[in-house]
C-alpha cells in the first residue's frame, strides 16, 4: 500500500469492518462478521477505481473535525465508527463517534466509504 491513506473502522451488530483507501495501489476491506445479510467474512483487496481516493480525500478535507463533538468515554459495548487518515503510512489519526450519534457533517464521507467498501466485496473497489 502506498504511504498515506484514509481509513474506516465500523462496528457491526456482531463484529466489525475495517477499510483502507490508499491514493494508489490496492485498497482493503476486513470483515469479522457478515454484512448486509451475506456470507462474506474475510479480507478483500482490490485496486480503487479512478477518482475514488480523490473523492474520499475531498470529503474528508471538507469536514471541520475541530467543530465536531469529542468522544471521551462511552459505555461498554457502545457501537462506534472511526474515520481517519495516515499521512505517513504508519500513524493513523482517527476520530471516533458512537453509531447512535454520528454528526451530520460526517455522513457524506461515511456514505462514500461504505459504497467503496461494498463495491470491493462485490468485485471492485470504489468509483
């Protein structure tokens, strides 16, 4: 994977989804549970469709994360979603939100990340 990428970590009813979206090369989706009612536990990799990373990066850049609520402590078993970026390919800076209180400003990015993740599991990665 190229240095620098965007990430999505999301709790599912009985597991989790992790996805990485690099500017070039293969993106990945890791599922520890079935998603959308299909048998699809596993790790998937594929090239991102042209324009997918640029669209995700733009949506990420449009969010004023400093204006979003800060999640400090959550009760055990709270389902969460985290989005973030690794500019150096190593350290990932993420922000985490409870699934029951995702800020509206985050929805466009989450929707595009979910779509790109779903396309990956069905044979293509984004676009």
